[in-house]
């Protein structure tokens, strides 16, 4: 039985939206558009320099900004605040502009309203990144950005709501999974206000006050000859039609705020804040990762225990962090050469596919499946199904996965953080023909890899502790009489993954963006 503590909403003591400066800025109606414009300019720079700039990856803003700075800042924002980059997503800005010309008329098919397609695209992006060395190809990176813009535009011009964000976007799924460990959450301020609300503007959207307009229509009837001629009543009928145009959309991802639990599927767009006529939405601090063990039904999602697709996303998020980091180390190249000889193939694609198949399918199945079997035995009387236990505990690996993504992406960011300066200076020379921003300082790079390693260890440690805490909370919820023993298998899995993560991070890692191993 679920613990009662997991179903009680805590009163709100801090609302960041009420802070004098920060709150006013966040509540500004054009705050999101401003952030989107900034990122749109950044995307334009990436595309233009990728197509027209130098082909060397370490000298091109397309590869450096996309694969070094963007990814590093993305995970740091998720750690410090929440899903900030979905808030400022420039794809949505372009989509909104397109919807002014053509409104979508279709709804995404019910059978496809899952994460499975997005999971497949997530794997495809990870695989393509390694297979085609996208980090080393500025032009290919620029085309990838254009494909992303085009895909979001085509899908959301055909289907209503935030279809691309919720069901297809690989970056969005990464952010959704990571945001479950973020420290901030949007929630209702007072539940009593929501109970008395009759409009549900937070999800339906807000419309302008009713405006009555006179509509004159012919009435197909003949006035009696003996009756006095009254044109207004006998030949025409005057009716009043109510016209209410939308002025603010509600949540396009289908999250009804009074029933919203956690950050899954929330893009932090703040549309609910703008739409609520009662000013009853708060941005509050919360315990990171606590939502991963929350058994409540979630608006627009359902219960985590019944969503095998979201559990699969959690496992991909965790084990994908390991595969993605390992692929950049020296031992991975040794392994690929050995596999190439063993499989007797000359192409990299089947070799890399084998690595991904083992890392994302075989290893998770053995580790997580074995832990689920042991948990069932340790629970006594073999309570619950193996698949149900696996799904419930899969979410416990998300904090570890986030720690690994942080350790990996921050390595590239911190060791290359200043490279954007000389590359921008060089780009100015290419465009203007003279050093408008000064001569490039090519010696500017960042921290030494050895200085970053302790920071990486800290991220792995915090992520592992978070996974242990979530696993124990799940055990307390599902097996209150035996929480300790049922947590042991998952503690072993988390400790094993942490040890492997430390080994991976200790290997010479390719300094993508600089062009050598560090």
C-alpha cells in the first residue's frame, strides 16, 4: 500500500513568482518570447556559421556551441532551476508563427500517445551522433538544426497542441526525465481556489470577455396579409451571437494543474501562469527526485507504475548516459577495433550497433531484471509481478543517470568554456574582413581535465545517493514491512553503475571541440 505521506500536498511557503524582481520578470507576458528570441538568434548563428564557416570543428560555432556549450548549460540549468531550455525553445516560436497562417486541424492518434516513438528517436540521435561524428561536422550539425526546426513545424502545423514536444522530441524527453530531479516545480497555490473554479483556463486557455454581435438573418416565412407590416419581426430575425476570441492558451501538454504531479511533461512554458484568472499558480522549491516515488495519478500522464514507456525512458536516460560517455573514451575505440575483427566487418555501423545493443538492451535487462527478481523473493510470498517491480524501481535510476550526464557534459563545458571567445573573434574576421572583436585568442580554453575530475566525482556521488533514496522510498511504499531488504538489489545496481561511471570518467576522453584526448 502507498504511504500516506506521498499523497498529502504540502502547503506552499515560498513562491518564486511572488519575488519582487525575479517573480515580476517571470510573470511578464513576453518573458518566454524574449528567451525564445535569444535562442533563435543562437540557432541562426549555428546554422549560418555551420554552413558558411570553416570546416574545422574546433573553429566553428556550430559544433562548439551545439555539442559543448549548449549541452553543458542545458544540464546545469536543469540542476539549478528546471526545464529552462524547453521554456526558451526556438522551435516553438517558429511553430507559433506558422500557426498564425495555418491552424492545425488534426489530433495525434490515441494509440501513439506514448513515449515509444520519442524513445526510438532518442536512441537514433545518440547512435547517429557517434556513427557520423556529428561533433566534428559543422555543416551536418547545421543541417540537423534545420531538420529539427522543420520537423517541429510540420508536425505542429498538422496536429493540435504540443504534439512534437510531448510525443516526439528527443531533447524534450531528455529534459522531462532530468527535470524530475530539478529543484523547482509549478503547482497550485491554494487547492480551494481550483475547486471553486468553473473555467479551467489553466488547461483550456483564457478567452476575452463575451462580445455580443447582431446577426441579421432572413426568415423564410410570409407575413399574413391582414397583419401590419413589421419588417424587424416578420421578414428578418435578429439574433445575438456570442464571440469569444482566445487571448491566452492553456497547457498544450494536457497537464491540468490541480492534478499535476511533478515535472514530467512540463516545459515550464508558464502558459498556466498567464491563463489562470485567479493568480493561483506558484513556482515553488521542492525536494528533487521525490516525485519519482510518488504513486499518485498525474494529469495527462497517469500513474508512473502503469507507464511502461516512461519507465523505459528512465532506463534509457540512465544507461544512455553510460554508453554516450564510454563512446568518447580510448577503451571504446579499442573495443570497436576488436569487435570489427571478431565480426569480420569493415563498416563502423554494425560494430557501433552491437555496442549500443549491449549497452542499452542486454546490460539493462540483466541488471534491472535480476534486481526485480531478487526484490520479489526478498519481499516474501513473491508479491507483485516481475515486470511491475521493474517498472516501479526503474525510476530510481534517473538521479544516477542525471549525475552521469552532468559529469560528462560539464567535462566538455568546463574544459572548453572559453573557446567560444576566439571562435567568435575568428567568425567576425570571416564576415567583416577585419578583426572587429580583436585577434582570436586561440590559447583560451578552460579548466584542465584533472581539475574537473573532482567535480565529476561529486556529480556521480550525488546522483547515486539520490537513486538509493528513491529506491528506498519505493520500497517503503510497496513493501512497508520489508523496506531494507527489498532495497538491497537496487543499491547493488546503483553502486555497480557508479563504480563503472568512475572508471569511464577516469579514462582519456576525447576533447570534442578541441580535437585531442584529455
